[in-house]
C-alpha cells in the first residue's frame, strides 16, 4: 500500500473508532479495558499513529456494536 493511502486509511479508521466509541458513551480507558490493552494504544489507533490488527478490529466492532460487513 502506498504511504499516502496508508495514512488516509489510518486516519479514516481512527476517526471511525473515535466516533463509534463516543456514540457508545465510552472513554478511551473503558474501551482499552474491554480490549485488554493500554489507553495509549487506543489513543494511537484513534490518531492514526498505529493500526489495529484485523483481530483487534473485530473486537472493537463487537464492543462498539458495529457491523463489520
């Protein structure tokens, strides 16, 4: 994947994680606890600095009640 496309993908994914987390009235700390990860990792996902694995995306979708399809 080209660097610009990867950055755009990361930004879109991060924005969506944040949007759905806030729609569920959940803090980064609460989401992190549900995922068994650090709050700083959730922050990195949301800022686009780090991409979650496919397995982690499935977990996030499940917790935030997002249809993965």
